């Protein structure tokens, strides 16, 4: 009896597969003249959800694995369930977007000799949304926070945020991921570090026994978000590789736009530029999401605008006229400094002369009409309080320091430009007259030292290195139990 049932089930499966082979899954073109039958079968396929068999998932992960390990774990199964069962429409939307973004990622990864499957990381990070922003001030397809963006050459100010630049941010992500892989020698650890920082992963590796520890060994030493990050990557890699087997297909694919760049040294309105080269403005906006005001500001030097490459000859033949017309476009709702070449007070400053105070702590810069001082943020301060202290506005303070949010941290250094008549300016000018240069500063056993945070550093290690107490380190640097140390950050080592 059991044998007969098994034979019947096998025949049914064979017939079902045989009939499925008659369809073009992507376009759902069914080989039949009966449109009613076509619609009903099409509807059936769209709503058919295959069962997630554990052995099948393990086998597919093994078969789909290339350079990055696709480890099976219960957490991975949950994410596969999320992408292929619970959120099928979300996965379909991602497939539709991928046809526009993946060619950009694939070219960059190939050029950098990196695993092609890293393109799926952008889905975990931003769901392929170039202007995505997180609670932690991370922005763009690859979710760079301001400091990491600057570290990898992504310019940010009130008008341009290259963390949203499709091409520059992708190259920056390649640079960062390559650096992390070279540091850890393991792609899963590199992915974890991309999420929570190499310092935190380095510390977790130490806690798990040091060299040789993989992601699953350090799992319990990682933040909760990072514990789910690598499984999410494996889950989405599975879903994008085997979406057809789960009857998930794109219906309205975004068209990839081959593009080129033109470099400009003047204000250019994106809308007017689109009009002049005769392309829909939506195309230029898709290619230039980093231009926050839909224009290139006048203070930019040799700045690239990306446009459809099919217009290359037209633009080359009419370059001067097109740029002139684009620079005369409507400036409604744009600040004066945005389109006036000689007044970008928030983005460039006169030639600077650096000075150092007796503690080698405050750097003052003087100019003919203003003075720059460096403010060290203390615990409890906000941008509003700092602006009030110096008699400036928070907008200028944010732009001078490339801040896209109001989030600041203890020990962070902020540039502040003040009038020469202010008390702070007089103090800075006095410092300039009396302060010795860095090279001539006297050294003594009591001179305070600066320690640069290395990957995996913690207060215990630092206190042992300099023979000081953890409490003195905390007090000297306004560090609380909730303060996280970041690689590259400098902290003051108190005198013994």
C-alpha cells in the first residue's frame, strides 16, 4: 500500500514538473490557447509557496556557495523564511530594483577582484534605496555613517552627500570591505565588522580565543543586531539565487541606464540640465541622488554630473550653451551661497595658520576676518548649547563640520568660526602669540599623552599599558559605561 502511494506521489510530482516546464516563468507565457486557463494557472503559480525543507535548504546553500561561506543555521532559516515566504512581495520589489543597481555593483566588484555575491549586502543595508537613512545617521545604498564616509573619501555637506552617490559609494564600500577582509582574513567576519565596526569584532575574536575564531564562535560576543546581520546576508543570498524555485519573479523591472560624466565648475540646475540634453529629469535624479538640492553648487571644483551616455555626442557638441542655460536656471528656495562662486562661507575658508596651545590640545586658526577654534565636546553637550556658547547658529556649525544630523559624541572635535572681537577669538589669538610649536613643546614625565585607539582596544588594556587606573582614564576623557571606543579615536592618558 505504502509502495503504491509512493509511486502515485512520484507520478504526480513528475506531471506537475512536466507542466511547469511548459511555462516561461519570467514572463508567464503559457503554451495554451485558452486565456482563462492561462490566467488561472498564472494565478496559481504566483500564490504557490513551496515548503522550506531543511535538507533542501542545506543542499542549495552548499551548491550556491562561491567565495563567501553560506553556512546553514537556524537564524539563517528564519531569514530564508522571511524572504521567500513571509515577505514575498518585498523580495519581488528587490528583484525589480536589482536590474538597475546590480550592474553598477557587479562592475565595481569585478574591477576590485572581489566576490560578486557581495552585491546582495546592499539589500540588507538599504533595500536598494539610495537615500535610505538609519537612526544612527547612516545614509545611502551602503549605509555609511558620516565619519566612515569621510574616511573613504565621500564628501558631505548641506548640498552634496556622496554617501548617496551610486558609483562613489559603491567604490567606497569595496574599499572598506576589502580592508576588513584583509584585516580578518574571513568574509563573514568582514561582514560583521561592516555592521558593528572592526574594533568590536576584534574584541569579540579575542574573547572567543583569538586567531581562528569564525563568526559563529564569536556570535555570543557580538551586539544583537550583528548576530542577525550575517544570517540575513546568507538568507538574502539564498533568496536571490533561488527565487525562481520559490516562484518569485520581477514584474516591472527598473531599466539600467548606461551613463557617463561631465565635470563642471559652476552652478548647474539638474532639472534645467535634463531639459537641455532632452532627457526626462527623473533619469538624472536616479543617476545623481547625492545632489540634495537637485543642483551642483557653485563652489564645487571640477565636479561630475552623471547623465545617460546616449546623449554624449549631443552634449559634446553643445557643451557651452547647455551649461550656460543650466546655470541660469531658477534659483527658487536655494540659499545665496549655493549659486554664488565667491561666497561659500560654509564650505571653504581663507588660508589658515595652525597654532597649538601649551597642552597640545586646542588648535586655533586665525584669518583676516574670523578665527577658527576647535571645540572638544563634553558629556551632556548638544549642538544648540555649543552654538549658544559661541554666539553662532546650529546650521553653520553643522555645515562647518559636515554633520547631517544633530548627533555628537563626547571627545568629538568641532570646528567653530567666530568673529575676531569675541572672547574666544581673543583667547585664540593670545594662544597664537605665546604657544610654542608642537616640535618645541617641552617634554617631562608629567606631560599628558595621547593614545590612538587600535582595533580591539579596551580601557583595561590601555590602563595596563600606561600603568594608570581605568577610573582616571574615564574621568580624563569624560567616558561613561555607555561610551564606545572607536578605532582611530584619540584619548588623553592622565599623568601618573
